[in-house]
C-alpha cells in the first residue's frame, strides 16, 4: 500500500477538548507510518485546505502534541465557513481535491459537528466522481451534544461539568445573600436548538428542591406567566431562585424571548441575551433583586474544569478515526457507544456519514419534568457519567500552562485561490 | 480570666474563601477553651445578631468545620445591611450589645470589607460607652481588594485567578475563530470602584501583545474614540481583540458608560452591563463580530479554581483574629503583609480600626500602562503571587463536594426585635 499524507481540520465552534482529538489523530498517525505519511492540519479549518494553507504537524514535537490534550480552543484555528452549495456547484469541493492531489493527501479527517459531517460526506462523493481516492472520516465534536447516532459528542461533557459546577457554586453564593439582598440568579448557557447544556445545570442539585430551581430549554415553549409564577413560588419556599436558561429559549411560535420584551419604565427595550431579558421580566413583575451571568466562550473553553471522561473520549475518537483509515474505511463518523450495565462504560463504534448528516438530536421529552422546568431522573442517569472525573491541566505561575504550537506551514504548490 | 463566648459574622458579598476564614476562627477558638466558650455565628450576618438568630457552631463536627475551607459562599449567610447612623442613633448598636450580654459574648469577629470594619469600630465604642466589654476584631474579606493597610484582601486572589484563567482560555477560543468569525471578545468583571479584578485579567498574557489587549479600569476615564481605535489597531495587528472591562468603567465626569449609549438602528437603548454596551459600540463603529461574557457571581464563587495563597491567607486571618482576641486585643483588623525579598512571602500584621474604616484602596496609576489600557510590570509583580498555587476541592460524582452545615440555632433569650 502506498503511503499517503493525511489532512486534519477543526470546524465550527471550538471546545475545551477538540485539541485532544487532534492529539489522538496525530499521535496515532505517527504510529502508522506504513500507511500515513505526514498529517497536515488546515489553518483555520477547511478554509486552510481551500487556500492551501496547511500546518505541517510533523514539525511539532511529541511533547507539544501530547500537550494538546490539555489545551482548549482550536490549536490550528477553526472556521465558520459554509461550503458552497454542492448540488448547484461542486467547484469548491473540486478545489479541495486539487489541493489534496497536490500534496498527496489520501485521508481527510474532519473534526466538527453536523455541518462538517455533511462536508465530509460530499468530499467522499467528489473524490469518487473525480477518480481521486480520499478516505473521508468524521471526528465528532460539538458542545451542543446534538449529533445523532453517537451516545454523546466530545466537548459536551466538559461544558456540562463547567455549567453544573458553576451553578453549584453560584447557588451557594446567592443562598448566602438572599435574606437581605439578591433573590434570583440566572445563568444563560449555550445551546441554540437543543437543551443539553442547560439540562446539565440540573446536575448541580443533590436532592429535589435544590438549585437550580428552573431550567429553560429550547424544546419547551416559554410562558412568561408560568415562569414568573414558578420564580415566586420558589422564592416563597426556598428564599431564593436559581435559573439556568438556554440561549435558545423561545415562545411556542418559535420567537426568541429576547425579541418580545415589553419596554421598561424608561421606555427602553432590552436588547440581547436571554438572561437580561428574564431579569427584566422578573424586575417588571416582581421587583426582586436579581443577578445574572452569561458564560459565553468561558463555558466551552474551560479546560481547567474539563471532564476526564470527555477528554478521554475526545482523544479516543481521534485515535480511532486514524485506525479506521488505516483499515481502509471511508465515509464514516466515529461514534461513542454506551455499554449495557449498571455502571457507566463506553466503547467506540461508527456510523455511515449518509445517516449522520443534517440530523439534530434534541432532548427527549422524557428527560424533562412534566412542568417543563427541570430534568428527570432519566436525564440525570444519562448526563451524570459524562461529567465524571477531573483532568487538571498543568499550572505555571498560577495559571493553566497551555501549549502554543510552532505552526510551520506546508509550502504551497498551487496558484492562489480567491473564492473563499 | 472568665471564659466568654464569641460571635462571628460574615458581611457583604461573599467569596470563594470567606468560609476558610470561618474555619480558621472556629478551629482556633476550639483550641482556646480556657478563654473562649462557644462560637456563635450570625445567621445572615449582623442581622442575625440583631434578631438574636445565631448558629451554635459547637454543634458542627470537626470534619465539617474543616470542609468549610474548600466551600464557597457564606456558610452562615451574609447580608447587605447598613446599620443605622451611629452618630444620630446608637440604638441598633445597643441592641447588639444586649444580645451579646444575653449570650455572654465577649468577642466580636466581623468578617467583611470596609463597611464592616466601620461597624466593628463602632461596636467597640458602644461597648465602652455601655460598660460591657467586647473585644472587636475585624477579619478582612473583599474580592475588590480595596481595603487599606493590608497588602491584599482574602477573596481577591481567587477571583484574580478565575479571571486570568478565564481570559487565557477564552483568548485561545477566539484566536481559533477569528479568521472567519468572532473578532472581539469582552469579559465584564466586578469591581465598581477599583480596577484590581480587571487588572488581574492582565496576568493571562505571557508576553507583550498577548491577550488581553485592552483592560478598562474605573480609575481611567473611558473614551469611546480611544477604545474603538485601540480595538481596530489590535484587530489589524493580531486578527482579534480581547477586552477585560470593569463593571465600574466610567467617563471622566463619573457617568457609567452603560448610561450614555446611543440608540441603535432600531431606536432601542441598551440597558445594563458594561460588556453589552461596549459590544454595541463596536457594532456601531466597526461592524466586527463580537462575543461577550458576564461572569457575575461565578467569578467570586469559583472555589474550584481558587488560589492556594488566597485560601491560606483567608484561613490565617481567621485564625490570627482569635489568637489576638485571646491575647486581649481589641479594635483592630488583621492584615496581610508582604515580606521583603525577591520571592514572595507574607506574614500577618494588624491595623487599628480607626485607620481602616471608610478608606478605599484604588489601583495606583503606576500599575496601569501610560495608554490606560493595560497593566505594568509593577502591577504584575504585585498581582502574580496572589494567584499562585492550586487548592482543588474534593469531587463527588463529577462535581465539587461542598459542605452543608447543620446550623443548629442558639435558643433565643430576648424579646423579638422588629427594627431590622
């Protein structure tokens, strides 16, 4: 078998553990030199392939590649770039193949969510059409946990741990302050279409009635009346109320809740996030003192409190992708499977890319309590193992010691490409 | 010497390490039974003393008291309660003394910031006036780090570590995304009057030019033009721009920046935080894609990433307060002193409460770069040791395992007090 190079790229929003997948890919490729030559990483994702801007990972030391395992963000850069419509115009995919040809790339490892699974599938199709063989393997990654056919997605467990720990900590804070001051705390979390991240906040409670008292999911239509009523009941019973709100919280007609807020006493309308919108509603309806937080990028880059399970799975899917490539496989996504049994264990599987692309896995209704405001025991059972274990990064001068790669670029061979 | 009981209370915004001070007080009192009887803790701060609602800490196990060292929030409840004006009306202070008399309390340990130092001083005065001896000792606590006469304040080092680590992590995230997506990231942090917390974000950079590129301090008047210009220059040079903004960022006339934003294209005015206000300015002036986060309570309750130095200092000031009481001292605050020498070390000192009360320590101008947008080497030298060392809490089921106290109440002896 001819030795060919591999291309690896990171796609979409990055996570605390996507670099662990990169580490899994590169370290495993380095052990399979009979099949794989060098691993070239796309600078800023797939855009790097289109523009022939690739990092030669063979120039990075073994130590630095292993340090990727504890470094958040996307070490090679990611992108939010939508490939041109494949059905109307395959030129962009053909450009990819041209770059792959020029650099003798026979393996395409794409590390991302649903969109990148779709791209992966199309690369596979174009390679066939153009008669240039590429094995195209998708490495799952999304904090949103909405990829189908895999029990969970690498990146999610660490966000879940961050959100649950943050809620646990902030709840102790507000519990201390509530007698004479703040009575409501709202944390807005990511997850525009699926409530998995918001749900993970529910793990902060040890027993029924503990904070968080209200979780708002995109899957459950928002009712201002029910929400305010639940806040008031909770404050009467507990003295304070902790809310986890998904950024995707919406009314039954699909309208985002921040778009429809009444003007306040000054005639101003609140712009922006879900948390300040909810805070304004509480102020208008109840007058309670509130605080709110918006974790934004902090939640998905918080490698300092990553889930060990998540880090291990992220590394494993990268490693397995290369192993499957070496076995000659094509057009598949590596999956994580939950083994049967009382205690949690997992193994790796695979799914055909044709089945993965453009499907979104939402929270099942059975994971959400009847009143729509919390998670069920079934959800806990699913979520809890994913945040298990700590995997602290090394520290230097009081801060996590993250790696910066050298990023030596692969010399270009083609003419510039201006279509991106 | 007659054995007398002690009263301990937590005041104002809680921190990740205020319970370590409580632990220091209670454990040290338990070792000094020849002088100190029981330690009663005010339920919800000083309000608990006024209302004769006190937790009998002798009912808590030694294990639980030691677990306070790794538990954030205020274990006995805190309060934002302003005592009535002492000069016009000493009734409220007299009520305190009545409660202390009824429960044979001879030691008053008040754990808080500037206001509580002032309360501590007044209790001392009233006790003299009423001929009932109370030794009044202030235990410093404030995330704002604005207490005078102490090198730093317990609570600050852990917020500083959280903010610096979060900026380091989020900067890796935005660096990955900036080529095709988000170009500006803003983190709003606490510190209404002093820029210490914002300054700590500067520790995230290893060398000049690293993120954060802009720090906004309350001490430096905000100029929209200079800010936008710095954002644009940074993006040109680095490809992205990371901003740490103090919630107290203000114009030269003292007006808070969020109050003066121009209406957006929809005629809406932005309400609330500094981060969304800055984001709107960037949108209006440059059109760059931005993300922003507001850490709020998460920053001051993040015990999971507490500074070991801070935890040790918080415990030590609690311990020393009791030791000083046993030595017969009164009307003082325990201080932290930075020892001379090349490597950081500290010891404990004390300051007269009369000198502490109502002074606020702001960032010296020499700690801020000439352009007003970053910290100097001198600031780094001051700040860095305060975030040194990790002190992870134990974990259970993937989350920090924080203690909940039993909180057995001391039986009341007096008539109800309705004036609070």
